[in-house]
C-alpha cells in the first residue's frame, strides 16, 4: 500500500505521545520527573533484589534529585523545562520504584501537592500491576474527574516465562486484570512499559504482544530494550555469557515489527530505553544515546514505507 494511505503524526511514521498531549491540552506538555517512592514489594520480598535489570536506584533518572523535598524537585525541574523548551504546561511524573506501594494518605498528599503547582495540568505515576489496592481506585476516579491522570504499568511482557526470567514477581494475568480494573473503576489514562530483547524472543511473540495491547483499553506504550547495568542480576548473567543484549539494528527491527502491528490509536511514549547513568551502563553502548536509537528506528520505518498500524489496516481491509 502506498504511504499516502496512512496517517502522519507531525511528520512521524508513528503516533508520538507529544501529539497526544497537544491534542489533549492544546499545546506542548512536558513531564516533570520526580522521585517519591522508596522501594517496591518485589525488592522487599526478595531481600533487596528486585527485577533482574533493576539497580539500587530503580528507574530513577538521577541519583541527586531524589534527595530534595518533593516541592523542590517540582520547582527545579519545572524551571529547567520552561527555560529549555519554552513550555507552560506540565505533568508531574512520579517515576522510580512502585508509587502505590506506600500509605494511601501519603500518596494523596503528594498528588495534591503536585497538582497545586503552577502550570501542572495532571500527574502520571509508575507502578506494578500487582500493587493497586482496592482503596486507590475511588481516589483515582475522583482525581480523574478534574485532572488528567495517567497510570504507567510495568507490564514488561505478556509471557509468563519472560516475567519469570525478569524476576518480575507478577503474572501476565495480573497485568491484564489491572488494566481492565483501572479502565472500568477509575477511567484513567493507561500506559504500559514493554521490554524487547528477552532471551528466546521470536517475531511471533512480538506480534502477539501488539495484538494483546490492541485488544485492551490501553492509551500508550513505552518501549525498552533490555540492557545491562552494573551490579544487577542481569550483569551476572552477562558476565557468565548467559545473556547478550541486542544490537541496535536488531532491536530496531523488532520495534518496527511491533509498531506495524500496533493500533494507530495508541500513542508511543518512547521507542528505546536511555541509560542516564553512563558509568553504570555495561551493554549495549548505544543505550547511552538519547536520540540515535529513535532516529535509527524512524529512518528504518520511512525507508521501508512502514507506519504504525500498517498491518492492522491491511488486515482490516482484507477482512472487510
């Protein structure tokens, strides 16, 4: 099919989250990343060892900012974004660890503080599919009536054997249940974190993942390549020659396969992981680059005249 038959999003061959934000809020919106949670249930259950890829800082982008009180984190990061990108609207993103694994009253206080800041139009927070207590759903629904709220679930994979390898501590079934419950009981925006580059990963597994996502009430996805950080269980496997991360060309091929089978209505937050702490990155080297992997994947899509959802559209046309 010619490329003109497919949608264009700001000139990109996929639906970037920036376009979703602009449609929703009428202008550019940037995330203010903050750190409030201290741990996750997986670490506590396994005496400090959590997911196989996770270091002592969790998914924190910086080991410094978390030492500031929450209001200072918001102020510091907001002003940096304002100066650099000339934006006026923000989402406060509670990133590291499991943000719902703490007292509900503290969680409510942090969300309330975030929403009270100038220019903040909503919040997003990362959590686990198995860490959404029943009492949080009425609160999320309440906030969602007046503000934008996005829950980012660390699903990582819908294959239980992969989740076991990653030492996630939850099942694919729990992920699906959490997605459906968030949709039906809270009505919030739902994002999924997914990892590619797992051992024994086949093309059919990637296509199956896209189809599962398409069938669920998912609003956006964030893609990660499985990379090795120092002093993690995955590092031990790497040193023992029991795990090898993907090179960029192969990772790009898998992302393209996923995107072409992903519904064009699902926004994409990120195409590849970025290692913000270069001194802790073991492999692959390309993970330290913020723009190179994304540009490589986009180039790959455009050269082959492929777009997000092209296979979905083709299948729909055939079936009709």
